[in-house]
C-alpha cells in the first residue's frame, strides 16, 4: 500500500450531533422527508434517521429554510441533497451510532463516506471473519486494549470506504484493506490522523482520516483526486 497522505485535516465538511440536539416536531423536515418519517414505526430507527437528517442540514446551507432542503435516499440507498424539489449538491454521507449521528459533504465532488463506531471489545473470531489477512495478523500482535481500538477503527474505516463505493455491507468487508495506527496521539486527542485504504479487487486507494471523541470513533474516507 502507498504511504499515507501528509495532510492531517480532511478537506470535506462534516458535522456531529447528538439525538438531543434535534429539534422537536417535524417543521424542519421537507414534505418527502415527513412522508418517510411517518413510515418509520420503530422508535430507535426514527430517532437515528431524524438525527442524521439534522446533522446533514446543520452543515450550513446558505439559503432557504431547513424544510426546503431535503435529504432523500437515492436508488442505491446513498443520501442525496434536494432543494425546493431539485437535486443539488455534492456527494453526502450519513452515519449513526448510539445517540450520535454525523454527516459529511464532499468539498470537491469526490465520493465520500463517513462512519461512527464506539470503541468496544471485539473477539478474534470477529476479526478473522471480517478482516483481511494483513489486518488479522496485526490484530494478533496487539495487546488486548489496543486490539479493541484497532478492530473498532478498522471496521469503521471499512464502512466509510464501502460508502464511497456506494455498496455498503453488501460487499465483502475483506475486499477493503485498511492500514491505520490505533495509537496515533493526534487522533486520540481529538485531532485527525490519516489512514490508508485500498480496494483489493481493483487496487484503487482512498484518502482516509480518523478522530475520536471519547469512546466514539469517527472515520471519513473519499476517493482520491484525479
């Protein structure tokens, strides 16, 4: 795999919210969004969906009311920005985990993916089932506490890259190879640190960054500039 890129701050805009940040009611949702919300009968799923939409709208549209900006799922499931009934904007990605939701908007029309994960224990069986051989080898060499962070981080980075591919977990997670340092002090202190990602099927590489907010891990990936 290639050397990590040397810029430590992602160029893409992103926003993190808690479910408690989301306004009550549905006045801030557009007509099609309210229709989707009515179909979400499971409370947790509705909470996550609302938080994701609020995170996306909090990225800061410069005109119009929040209800005029709608985040509608495209045919492949990825979110698409609409304004007053017209499709607009750069690629967008949304993620949920626990009480948190995050959204990222591409700064330069590159495909983008964001993912949230909690740093939590993972068994080596999980690692062997879902990680590529080099990732398994590295996990086996780490101590238990750092191994849990590494496994959570690699899993999150894989999901972020698979969102760039617009395939999500429909694709084998072992087909994406992640090279990341779980001990990077910059990211563990709330800054950003780069990671390297490669599609093992095509050889394509992706720009990647990660940061942490306590036990919450945030990964962001995008296709590379042409």
